[in-house]
């Protein structure tokens, strides 16, 4: 009440619905209290600004409250105002609203005792309906109108509220200081004799920035990036169109020279279309929060906030959520959800029009029609709120002057408007993105300095490094920024880059539009001279030369419009936007301007028409070259580090994904394929995260289960102070056993962290209790001073614990313990003996790639990590497996018929080979098994394909010699030309499938024609 009293000026107060304090007192029978509360409200707002609120949703509680409110109104001469609770717009939406309640609370519509509204009258009623609810009191309706007319709220969307940047002494304007900083940056970027175009471009950009009123914007960005660099916080080389600004380059906001790479300022800031600049910044994801904290301190904690984001129900999610609320079975809902295509921007409405099967079940099955109709109603509605991954808003005054604020779970202010609304009301919004790759680069550089004594300046590495380019050309892209997908790997392999510039087109090319249009093939063929490059006119050659005649970038559309149509680059950017958004009316007008301008410059009208249509076509596919260039630099930097400093790069990469077992496992396997050893955790060598130990990657202690941060810090601190640990007893005696307890010690022994002391894991587990006991006695005696005066070598021997003479644990148990403690097999893998055979099967990690299609048939091999059996409604047994190989893990669904044939070996730790259909239509990628074989008890075989033209005596004679030279017990099958002719050879031609044997066969028949299963 005191807060209301303090801020009551200009506020009209209503007494609220039946959940309000005044109605609640009435319903409790506290009439005296209700009158007292009314008097208090009157004392705050007066009788002219306090209204008694009446509602009629056909509830008995409302009738009782309204009767008393009429009496109170009469006594105190107060006005009554009619309102209506509004939870949905139309009465017909009541069922949809009820389903939404169920989704929110995790209930079903038929669940007894759940929260639900009493009727369907909580919708937006019109004037006639409201009058009908209060037929005897028309005044309560007119009073509601009176309140609306008394309110006067206006919003100004034309003003920008940039924060004030505090200028140093000697500068009177933002523009003056910005120019000073840029001029200082010229020598840093271009040396003492910069090209003449630098000054020309700078003068132009500064003029546009000043005229548009954005000088302070650049200063704000420069300031927090300067802070980040000065505090060893990695900053990306640039992002988006901002890399096209020389001002950004001179300030250190970006690291891409816009002049060298022909990047356009107008793609970033168009002088003919005033909009807020948009500079998004990538930071080390570990230290991004430090930059946000700096900004909050710099401009005031109450001036800076993160931005809220609303998760909305997409098409498939809406189907699944509504299906659960309606208590439909999983299979029923899953069947319909899978009919929704997995494509960007898909809606249920689009799916109904595009999928004949979905349309048919919608029209023929009543339950499905109800499901889809309700799902369409909730589709696109907010499902939950969260914090935007990158968005930060900085205000000129306290944020509460512009936008409602809430406090996030981590205690930081968050706006209650989303990013679009924040920008609409004129606030400064920036994206501070946490980029994991920058953390990897920074960490790798630290490791290189520690292990090799070499200091790397990533901004000055050579941009034509042959080792890095050759590595990419061979498809070794694991860990390289944005290059890891199968499609991107194939593209860079085909591209065969020779320098950094060759990578710039990659980001632009690897998108659905260019991939589907044939642009990629044209580009690759042009690059390698496999086709003649044709330009419609010589004026296009300097613009399209670097992209081999293909219009790949948005900037090229702008340059063509300028060169042929006489457009300014600002006008050309407006044309580019209109083309990209298919604004036909604007396009027609712009086409007229283009043709007129081309005619004035002497271009043929037919040619000008053809080129304009070509521009419009490629505008659909065109990409921002500035962004491509900036991100290509990160691609190159990671490739360079990996090519030259593989152990350090992989250790940094593994450290960055320590919480993701799938990625860690995949990268460990990549290390092994690159002949880079991955060593187990070690109490005398490991850091907290992955590190480099004598040219090998060493597991970090943080990867070990049950070993927390306090225990790790204790171990490392003691090791640095007192030297290496001699053995388990020495380790225990030097540790604080309250932090490094028995559970921690067991975990460290089981994963191999004490192997370097020379003891077997079996021995250490056998004497663990005794070591802990002796260490405890020793610490107590030292604390009491009993040994010290007489402390000798003989006394030390008393505290030694002898190791029993026992065998080491079986290899299988050692590997199982490593997996249990770290989540990975480190010193070996149960599948190692099948490694060569598994090369012929699809890697599990490939199942998750975008190129893989739903229902595609796949064959994989791996180890059963878990097996969960269940009984179906028909009383049959089915099974859900988790199967893993060297690259990852996938869920496998085994239906009863397949289960019946394979039940005996579908248990954990059994290696299997399975074929089935890929299921990418579900919430997670699965494999629906069709055939499963036990790899242990399945006879391996070698299959050799004899291609047309090789089915001659010379080939067969050479083949016989090779098979006899490597004779063994593995059957050999020959696939002969002419379809399905397959013969099993006689035993004299069976072989021992060693790597050498298979290699000699591949040399004869070709790699793709030799398979070992």
C-alpha cells in the first residue's frame, strides 16, 4: 500500500476480479475488512480514480461479490466498471485454451482433478454481449468506456536512445574522437605509406556515419572490444556486413581488410536508408560474460540487460504436444508428426497442402482432424521464455524508463520485450556471441607456448600455408570451424584451396539454394578450368572474375547495378533487398531505373534486360561476402593450427567439448586415425582439462567421474608444491582426505591415473583401504609432533604399504572401468579387433549428417552400450538399443519380428552388425533395425567386385597369385560383371585379411571394389 500511495499520481485503480484482495474479503465474509480496505483505496486514489470492478462469467462467487460491491459503491459514491477476464479471443477458442493449459501443466484433458476453467465465457465479448450480462446496470458498461477515454498513452518509434559515450579531454564531439581513433589506426593497419584509397574510403565512411548519427555507436563497440583484447578475451575477426567497413577495420572491431577483399560499406550502412547499425561480435564463449559485466559497469547496471526470447511451438512440436494433451497413443501421434516435412519454416497448413497422405487422413479420420485443428491453433504460440543467446541492450537512461524488466535465474536483468520490439522502440541492441572456436584457438595457442615455447600471433600467420590447404584438400576437416559436415568436407575437397582467399566462397556456396541450383558445380568447374567462363558483357568480368562468372555474393549484385545501371551503391543495396524479398512493385520500378541507366551508358536494351533478370534470379542465392570472408578466416586459422600443431589443437578442441560425450568420443577416434596417442588421466601429468604431454594428448582430471573441482585443485596444487607423487601411499599422505576421499581415489585408480607409479590397478584397489588408513595415522602423528625429532628413513618405512603379488585385471574389465569412470575407452576399445572390418560400414556419426534422408537404408557396426526390453500390447517383446562405434552412438529400435531372431545376443557389450532404415522424422535420429547379426560369431568375409573391362585372364591370374600369397581361413566372394552373379571361391583362395593383403587387392581392383565384412 505504501508503494501505491507513493506512486499513485496519474493512475486509475480498479478493485480487481474475484481473486483480488477486496473480493476475497467479501467471499470470506469479512465485510468489515472489505469496507476498511475500500476506505484505504479511496484515501490513495480518491473517488474519481478508484473504481469497483464487476464481472459476470456465470459464477456464483461473482454474483455474491457483485451484490456487496453495489452496496459499497452506494455508500462511498464510487463508480462501478464492468470487465471480462480475457484468456482467448473467440468462444470457439475455449477448447484450444484448455489444451494449452494441459500442455503447460503436463496433464491430459481427461485427467480428473486438473486445473480447468469452469466454462467457455472467458473470451473477448462485444458491446451487446457485455450489456446482456448487466441488463439492469448499463452504467457499469459506460464507466468502462470512461476509463478508456481518460487514458492517454503514446509511443514514439522514431527516436533512438543511444547511450552516452564519455569522451576523453580534448574532444568535443563523438565524430571528432572517432576520426582521431581511425587516423591512429591507419599506420597500424597499412603502415606509414597507406594506399591513397584508404583515406578516400575513410573520409566517405566517417561522413556517412556522422550524418546518420552513429559515431557514438562505433565508439561504444570499439570500447568494449578494446577491453576484451586488453584482458586476453578472444574476439572474432568480424561477423556479418560490418566487416565491409574500413572504420570497423581501423578500430580493430573487425580483422578483414575491406579494400583488399572488395567488401562494400553500403551493404553494412546504407546512406539512403537510415537504420541502426548491426555489429554482432564473437567472443570466447568462456569469457563472454566478462565483457557483459564490463559493459554493465561502464554504462550502469540498470542501463544494461540481456534480452528475453520466446520459444514457440513449431509444427511437429505442436502435433506432439497436443497429442499428449488429448491422451492419444505415442504411435498415433508419431504417425502424424512424421508426415510433417523436416524443412525450415514448415507449417501445418503448408504440410496439409503439400502432403497428400496427410490431407487424406485429416479428411477421413475424425481424431486426426481434431488433433491437427487444435495443433494449428496452438502452432506459433509461445511455449516458454528464456534468455537470448547473444542479445544485449544498452540504454541511455535506466532501462525501466523504456522497457519492462525481469531478473533472470542467474541474477542478470532481462527485458520482457523480445529483440525485435527492443529495436523498434529505439534501444541499442547488440549481439555478444560466445563462439566456442575462439576458445579453442586461444587455448591451443596457450598449449603451444607451454609445450613448445613458441608464441603464435594468430592474426599474422601466413595466409597461403601449403600444409593447412593440403590438409583441407584431403578432407581432414574434423575440428575445423564449419567444415565438419560431410557435405562441407566434400565441397572443400573438390575446391582444393591453395590460400585463405579460396575459402571465402565456401560459406556462401554451402547452402540449399546454391547446392540445388547447380551453382556449386559451375563454380568448381570454373575454378579448375574444366569449362570456359562466359561473361555476358566485359563490364561483368572484373566483378565476377573471382567467382568464375557465377553471381555468388550480394555485393556482386550491387556492383553490377552500379556499373551497368548507374546506381549509387546505396541505391544498389535497396535494389538488392527488393530482389531478395521478392517485392514485385518495387522491383518493376527499379528495373525501369536500371534499364534507363543502362541505356544512358550505351548498353543494349536486350542485354540489360537479360542481366537484370539474371541478377534477380541469383539474388535468391546471393550471400553476404563480408560475412563469408570473416568466417573463412576462422576456418583458415583453425586449419592452420591443426595442420602445424595437431596435439595442442586437439587437446584444446577436446577440452572445449568435455561435456559432450559424443563429440569427445568422435575426436578421440580422430586422434587415433591421425596417429596421435590419447593418454589416460595421470596424477603426475594431467591438468584439469585435456593437455599435451610429450607430443601426445593427455586426458584431464575433470573428465573423471566423482573427481570434483576441489579435488582437482588440491591434487594440482600439491603436485606443483611438493613434486610428483611417488606412489599411492605418498599421494594419500599429502592429500586432504576430506576433499580427496576414498570415492575419488577409487575413480582415479580405475581410470588409470596411478599407472605411471608402476603399480597395477588390481594391486592399488587391493591396498586402497590400508593406504588411506596409514596416511591418516601419519598425518595425525605429524600434527601431534610425535615424529619429527626422531623422523628417519627407518621410520618412513613403517608407513610403506607393500603391494600384493597379483595379476592385473583382465583387459575387458580395465576397459569397462575406464568407460565407467570417464565415459570413454582410453587404453583400448572392445571393437579394436574388428577395426579393419568396421571400415566397410557407415560410421554412426554419419547418420546425423544433414545429407542423410529419412527412411534411407543404412548398415552400421558397433557395440551394444545398453539394451532395454519391453512387452508390447500384443504381448510381444521388442527392444531399444544404444549402439556405439568409434565415432558416436545411436538409438536402435528392434521390433518384435527382428527381436525374435536376435534376442539371444541383444545384451550390453556384444558387438553387432545391423541394417535398417534411418528414422529422422522423430525428435531424435534413430535406426529401425531390419537385420541384426552377432559380429563375434559371424564369419568374416572378403568381397571382391570385378568390374567390366577387368574380367580378363590377366586380372584373374594376378588375383589368384595375390590370394594364394595371403592364404587364410576367411572366405572370398567374387561379384562378377552382369548384375547379381556372386560366387564363393574355393578354400584354396581364402585369405588372411591383413591390412597388407587387402591393400594389395585394392591396388589390383581399386579401393571401392574390395570390401572386408
